[in-house]
C-alpha cells in the first residue's frame, strides 16, 4: 500500500484539499475558488478571504476524502502550507491541519507554498529527478511571487532571483484594470489578446547582469500608452475593442518574453539538467507556448489546473518532506513572508 498524504492549501483565496499517493498519484483534488467573491473589489480582500476559508475548509476536506474513497483514519500524513501567503488565510489551514493530525495521530508536515508549486510537476506523470536529474532550474510565477530557484535535490534550494517590485500575476491584475478588463487580470488579458495583430509594442525590463525581474515599469508604460490612445481614464476603461486587444497582447508578450528569456539564459549559464515551471501565471498559454518553442532542455510543466493553488501539490510536496524526515509538531505557526532557498 502506498503512502497517502492529505494536502491542505489556504495561502490566499483558494480553499483546497487533495489526497496524493506516494507523491505522484492524485486520488482527489478539490478547489473552492473565491474569484467571484473578490471580483467585485477588483482584487483580494484579506479579511474576506480568511472568513471564506473558515466556511469552506471542512466541506472541502470532506469532499477530498470522499473523492479519494477514503476516511480520515486511512490518511498516513497531513501536509499544510504555512507560508508565504496571507496571515489570516494561512491560519485557517494550519490550525485545521494541526487539529486533524492531533485527532488522528498521523505526522504533520509544514509545506512552503513555493516548494509546493514546484512539486506540481511530479503529479502529471513526470519524474524530473529521473528524466533529467538534478540540478533543476525552477521558475515559480504567480500572483504574489516571481522567483527563480536552483533545485539541487529534494528539499535543497538556492535562490537565484526574484521580482524587485510587482510579481507577474499581480502585474497582470493591475494592468487589466487600465483598459477596464475584469478581475482576475491574467485570464482576462489572455482572452482579450486572442486575434491581436501585434501592432503595439511595450518595453521589457531585462535587469542585465541579474536574475531578478521587474514588472512595475511595464505596467506604467501600458498606462501611459492607454492615456495617449484615450482609453484611460476618459473612456472609463473600454474604448475601441481592437485597441484594447492590441494592448493586452503587447503586455502579455512582454511578460512572457522576459520570463522565458531570463529563465533559459540562467539554465544555460548554470548548466542545469532541466527546467521546472510552476505557479498560476504558468497556466498562461503564451508563456507555455514560448517555453515549448525555445527550450532546448527537458521542460517540466504541470497541467494548467495544477498551476494554480491546490491541495494536491501540497500533498505531493509533503510526501517528499516526510521521506526526508521533516515533520512538524503542534507548535507549527504561519510565516506569511517565508522564502525558499
């Protein structure tokens, strides 16, 4: 019988639980989204998010266990994200996980949210450490993070670079507001960009000589261009749909090109064996397309459904940490600003 881990994810606005066997086989993965709840505000409201987690966490865990055809006493370990993320949201998941571990007597594993995104690639039939081998370059791109990390082995990381201002996903959300596209910004910009002719161009922040990223200047360039074209603020966000389409495509292309180019350059310079991608922005079709076209190394990319926050990736990571002997106790606390590597 394999080792079955229950993973709990409440770092931001997704309440999720999943059951994974031996770190690779997904038995269930339930995600309760809060997108519609926060859309009216144009972004995530932390207090609202934490309250919603309280309402959703118990039914989500029940559905995850039912989906796996299991009861709680058949779980071998409970893994939970302790950070980084929103403090109130993290507290809900951590306290529930501690209660479950105490009640059942199974090991408790604390998981870094960024590390969990890396292990999403292990859930799609891929085995990066076997197919490519270590070291691996990991690029984690989400609403709150844009981090480039070298994975030297299971549980061993070295930070190369990160965003100096906005994360890529945050930049997508803010950019979408300029021409009046709905929240969340990433999917809205991707949809709007379909069919664009590519006549608009926006700058790229290369930050030469570093592995860091920056997207705030790109966001400002988009705002200035929208003002020049009369889209902001006079048109109240929506003017000529063709112009909006071109601006959306230009923004998306700039973000995608910087992410792909800097990651591939780092992989070449550091002579890694493969590249692992993770995080919600990796669900973007243009980002995935550019990586597929340009990468000469083995590329490990989770299915789009596993790029966004989910309990299965937490369970997969928890399994690896459990094998390394990294168990937590009931003193486990949240670390909203925790880092990896």
